[in-house]
């Protein structure tokens, strides 16, 4: 159903009637802005810094559309048949003297408005017919005023907050595709500014709204073997994977969908024209989650309350944050089984390094135009051996370094304001990264009170390791005493002579 100010009462009644017995609700939003100029998402950011930025984005911009899809069992006799009721609501913040926390306006990002325009969003409907809303905090402040007692339009002014309260009281799991939608809802309906400096309070606020959040973007990596992260493409890939597995395994749970009422009329025949309408995207998110749950129920269950961070090696763990606010970012990778490297590419056209890395069996993700994050499926001695083989097979790499070393260098090189990763790479340069890392690697590996001559010999040898590439740098991580140093020499030097 489409929700406007004139039809909101009818939509609200229908929404409330479908909450009982539902399994989960999928959420999508269309927004007036999605980022802050000069502050791109970068791999060197910590999870805490990313939370701060996401909160500021949610406080700065506002909702245009809110899409919700309530998912339940269509038929109790058929466990695999799911009912879907979708709602596409235009949302416009209530503006009046009763509400002071929002201020006099909000920001609009030109690129975001252009994007929505290209996808046929009706801005006239948004402004003239958008359902008003205020936050719980705004409502509390308003109800304390004397004018509220005689105001017959209180419910109209509260607007979408009434729907939000019904949803939260139903205690349904939320399903999103990336966490930005969730943070916008917190800023719109709970309070602003958000407690960005207190992850524990933020996590508890989310828990008050829903017992669990499932982020399909996080599940994309947790389940593995999926390449395309965009919502529609990911949905297509998940559906194809499910159908492939179902054809091979009779035990695969059935997944079928019944679209209810106006949902069948509006979204029964999917088309490209519907993409990026919040109600339709919430339906795709709901169906995507159903396929993922059927494909790997254990991993989906494990992925609850874990939120994806774009261009990061970490995810947000809401459960941990609620207990220990200082531990919000968890490595996406099991570092007991994998090793993270950064490949600094030669700045030449047609560099074939990414293809060669993939052909060698390693995963990779672009950091920026000249840096690639490489995930070796090995650790310890096996990682050392594998890194040496990789560096020998891959052409077009100026230098290799451990990810944490690269991240530290980026943090040191960046000014106090966040600097785009691509600009940082151009400023430092591939050779500059290699040169600046040598002294730090040597000084950290050997204490200052070591014998001077031995230190010089070791330093020369270590510089050779750095120049050798990944195998040398990985050895640096494991060398802590002379015995291991001698063993490393014996293993590595013959390889150099063969090369």
C-alpha cells in the first residue's frame, strides 16, 4: 500500500492488522542524502569512527520514503510459503513551534535528489502529501506543553511515529540491506542527536526497538560465494543459488511467496521501473533474506545483530556493544585462519595484478586506485609460504605490506580532518609507502639495546625482506628471537637464489 497524509489512517490500520503472527519486517528508505562531502568511507577508519559518521549522516539528512514489508506464514500447513505485505510511505518531518530539536530544516544532497528523480520519485507528493512525523523525544516535550491538552490534531502531527511505535511493540526482527536505513529511523523516531559517542547506549536503543537486526549486506560476506552486493543483483544471485541447491537436495526447505492485497497489484510484476521505490526494495530485501535463511540457516542465525560496514575489514557487533561499548568493531575475517595484506600496485595502465591474485586463489577487495586488500586463506607458516608463492606469481605489485601496517601509515599520513583514501595514496605514492614503512618495521622488530653490529646486519637483511615482497613482510610479523631469525634465513635465502 502507498501511504500519504490523506490515506495514512487506512494504511496504519492495515499495517497493525498484519503484525500479529508475523516473522520479521524488512525495511528500506529513500533519503535526501547518504554521505558527507570530504568524508568518504575508507579502510583505515575504525568501527568507532564509522559509527560517528553514520550517526552524523542520519542527523543531517531526512527520510523521503519509508518502505516496510511484513513477512508471515501464508499457510500454517506449508512452512515454506510466506506472505508479504509491503508499504511505501512518503515521510516528511513535522515542522512547527512544538518541535525544537530538529531545528528549522534539513540538508539535501544534490546527487541524492538527482538519483531519486532518475528513479521517478514524485517530490511534489513528498512535500505536499508526505506523512508528518516526530520523534518520541519530540512528542514527550510537546505533551508537556499546555497547548497539547486542547490540540485535536496531536495524532496527525505525530504521524508516522504511531506506526513506528506499533512496529517496535511487536518485537519483530528487522531486516535491512546496510545499516544506514536503521540509523535514519533512530534519528527520525527515537531522538537526535544520536548517542554517537556512546556505542553502548546506541546499541541498547536499537534493542528497545527490535530484539534482532539482520543485515543482508553482512550476510553477503558471512555466507560467501556471492560476488554482487547491490540489492537487486544480490537477490538474483541468492535466488539462483537457492534454486540450484533445491534441485540437488530434496531436503532444502521450500521458499514461496504470496503477495497480499495491494502488494500483489503494485509489485506482482517486478520491473526496473520499481527499483529504488522504498516499498519495492523492502520486498526484495524480505525475499532475499528468506532465500539466505533457507540456504544457510546456521550462518544467518549467527549473523544476527551484526551490521555491515562498507570499505572496512570490520563489522558492528551490537550484542558486544551493548555489553562493552569500547568493543564495537569485530574483524570480518577469522584472523586465526587468514592473513590480510595490502598490495601496492605499480601505477601503469593495464595492470594485471588483480586478475593474477584471483587466479592464484586469493580473495581481494579494492581499497583505492593503487591499493588492493588481499586475503590469504592461511596463517602462520602456511601464510608465509603462500605469500612467497603469491609474490612470485603476481606481476605489477610495487610492494606488499601487512594490512595493519598500511592502516597505521594511512592514519599517520592523514591530516586531522579525514582525507580521501585516493588522495592519500597519490600523496604518499607506492614507493613512498614502501620507504616510509622500512624504518618502522626494523625499529619495531629489534629493541634499541641490541648489539650494534648485529643490529646493522639484521637491518640490511630485513630491508632485503621488505624489497622481496609479501614473504619478507610476513616473516617480519613472526620474528621475535634469534632462533626463528636463523630458521627464516635458511628457508628464504634459497628461494631468492632460485628467483
